[in-house]
């Protein structure tokens, strides 16, 4: 099983993607999709990305929900900043020290922070885990640090273990 | 759209509202590119369009085409997924390029490294 399907989640994702793109469940396209899924899994295995196991599906769902809510809030916040032009608004750089080291988990964190309009990921120092961010509406640096640690880093540490 | 009249009203109204909301959000993001002052601030603006701006338009598309074809049309989900996964690549590249340029020019506003200077040694 390990040899045939080295990355089962990736292969399943590729198959679902293929079926969605073809918008069918006919055996022909499904067979081609299965082949694409198998080849994709092998190709990734050749790249040796390292194995990280995903745990706690409940935490994954809760994280996804949290991100959906935070991105709505951030959309409204950034739209307000652009449309209302508050004179006292301050943007700036913040640094957050992370304990997260798993490359896949860091990639997910980067996607979350970039998808959130109010924050932009700039640089990560892998040695000591310092993350440099730019924040559009910097009210309180400690507040942002708390959001990143509690909302995203803690669940990611539980999921990628 | 010549088939718009065939849609039932209870579906046409939410779809139209979602389209307007999505387009409005994308427009706000574009406006941000004009209004915000520094490069780093402008990095934030287009993300409105690539998050819920895109999400609302795609949801409207799912509603309309599912109703017209009489079956769930879901491949818009893939567009959303690929946009969300690929945007960070561009934005991080742009952000880091700007950071590199500003550090070379010795801009005092820009932090020198991700690790703070006063951090205790590891």
C-alpha cells in the first residue's frame, strides 16, 4: 500500500479535482483520474517532501471555520481602511516568535496569513522561528501576536504532529 | 445573459446580490492600490479581491449554473482553491523583493531582519 499510494491524501485530492474538472462520474474519466492520482502520488514521493501526518479532523474543521470568520472580519476592516481613510490609522511591521517548525504547517500558516487581507507574511527566520509580518491596521502589537498564536499556531501544532 | 429571465426570483436576487458584493469588494481592493501610501500597505489591498471578492462571485456562479443545469455545479470550488493556494506565492515574492530593495537602500523604516536585534541568543 505504501508503494502504490505513498501520499493517499494527495492522490485522493487529485482524483476529486479531476472528477470536478470533468464534471462526471463516468468510468472512463474516473479511470484516467485514478491514473493521474497515482502518478501524482509517485511524483511527490520522488521529491521526498517529508511525511507529516494530519491529525485531529475536528481541529482542522474548527481552524477552517476560525479562518473563514477572521477573513470576513479582516475584509471588512481593510475595506473600511481604504474607504474611510481614518487619519489616526497606523500600519507597521510586527515580529512573532513561532514554535511551529513543520514545513507543511508553516505553508498552511503562510496561506492563512496571506489570505487574510490585514496581514502580509514577509520573512521567516527558520533558525529561531521569528516571523516578520506587515499589518495594515496596527492597533495593538500584542493583540496580533495573540491572534496568530491562539487562532492559528496552536491548532496547527495539534494537527501536524 | 439571455437566460437570466428563466431564473426563479428567489435565486436571481441572492445571486445578483452576491455578484454585486463580490465585485464591490474587488473594486475596493483596486481602489486601495490607488489610495494606500506605501508598498507594504498596498500589498494588503488586492487580497480583498482574492478572498471574499472572489468567493462571492464564485458562489453566485454556483447558484446560477446549478439552477440552470438542474444538478450541482461545483467546479468553481477548484478556482477558489487554486487562487487561495497560489496568491501567497506572488504576494510573498513581491513583499520580499521590496524588503530586499529597502534593506539595500538602508531604509530606516524597514526592519533589518526577522530576528529582532535585542533578542536573547538562542
